[in-house]
C-alpha cells in the first residue's frame, strides 16, 4: 500500500486529527504517535491506534518512529509545531489555514523551503470528485478561457460557541474568513491557476456573535453566553479579487447571515461554465449552442461518491513522501498566497480601500497540464 513503512504522528487529537489518522492508516501508513494537551483525547487515541502519546509536540517530533507529522491544532500553534517537525527532518501536513497571521505563515514557509522534509497544507476540497471532473474537462478546453469564479461558503446560523478557540483572535487569527472562507478562496485561486493579483477589496463584519439573543435552531454553538464569553472575530465577509489578466473572484463567507446557506461554486468561461457545491460529488456544465436552434445545454455529471477530498489529499501526501520528490499540489507557496489574500481582505476592511498582494516570488504549481 502507498503508505507502507511511513510512521505518522498526529498533533491535535480532536475530530480532524482522528480523521487524518484513520485515513492514513487505511492507506497503509503506521499511526505511531499522537500529541494533545487533553488527557482524555490522548487515552482515546492510544486505545484506537495503539500509539505512543505525548502531552506536547516536542517529544513526538523527535520520536524515531515518526517520519511525518500531521498538525490539526488551533491555528496559533501551527508555526511552533511545523517548525519543530521540519527541523527534526520530518515531513509535515498542516491543516488549513497555514497559520493564524501572515507573519507566522511567512516564517513557516521560510523554514519549509530549507527543510529536508516536505511541507503540504490541508486544502482537501481541491481533491473532491466535483473538482476532479472539472479539471479534466477544463484540460480538454471545454470551458475556454476562465474569466470569473463565484465562491460561496455561507451558513445561515453556524457560529462556533463564543469562548471557543474559533472566536478567540489570539488563537484563531480571524473568524469566518479564516475558518471556512479560506476553503472557498483557496479553491477559487486553484481553479484560476494562482494568477497574479492586482488588488483585493473586502469587508468583514461582526454582526451575530455578540448578540445575547441569538437564534440557533440547529444548536451549532453550544452553551451560548454572549456576556460571559469573548467574541473577537468576524462572522461574515464579502470580498472581490482582481487579477492581472482580467480574471476576477467574488467571495462570500459567513458563519451566520440572513440568507439561505450555500457552498455554491460557479466558474465562468468563454465557452462554458461550471457549477458545483464545494467538496461535493456532482458537477453541472452549462453551455449554449445553435445546433437545430438556439438552445441551452445543462449537463449533470454524477461523480464517484467514494472519492473524498480528505482521502485523496492524504494519499498525495504519502505518495510524495514515498516518491521522494517535491509536492505537486497543496504546496507551501500556494498556501502562502491564500494567506496573503486573506491578510489583504482584512487590511482592506480596515482601510476602506483596495489593497495589494505580493505574488511575484511565489512558485505555485499549474493546476493541470
């Protein structure tokens, strides 16, 4: 199997850490170690995977059985763990976003470029069945020149509970934009092959999280108490990205807003367009033609439901380690560009004007040949 002989250490043993551990184990890797501050999480992990556990990452990254480290902690801790793992010559897969601030992300990238091990970043939606089908048809020039992406990741009511690390600026670095908007933004930049960016405009809002009376029909935020807990981050964002070659991206992301929920992703091309839900299986191609008479043509494609982004991403991580080459997807430079655009959105919201993004020195991989 593709992961045979590769020892995996997981830092952060909550839901995401466990998901990666199971996926990597299914792919043949050996889950040998885990680290978490919470004793109950360590005990559960040790029992499920028969793995050595540590309270902090320091012991894990120098464990001789560990070849690769997966980081699934709050954003603020990505940098110290990634740096320690890379300096110990481990390979690293760090969950999105790369870091809680641009400065922290830049430091991780600097170490990663000089490290013996590879460093990849967890943007799993690129590998879902919907995107895989889009890429193949785009490689056949079905869509012509891609001109615009509309990217939505919107919850009607889905604010994490105030007082959790998600709503703590020091731990998370931001709110809805860094938590879920980052998925939509990354997928949009990836779709357009990470173009040179001219300017970014954005507005972030904090509307719902500070309300004492907050309607939460689905019970998404446990133990809501706006008075007792802090809420220091954005709960929605609207942004527009203008690219050097005329391509554009519009982004809507929200933990809560008064509109229907949506993960709708739309790509407009000069010959055809595409529409799918982020991370999902199906794809619709939208065209118009003149055969017989002027008409619209909507082609609905049903993808393989077993093809999940998480599994394909972990598979690529293991394949890159086994092959001994450089990552061809989910690279550190791609993640750094995403982080720079996020930083520009926050700066634009504060300044009230468009902001620039430095992209020239980044080496982002083409999405398809």
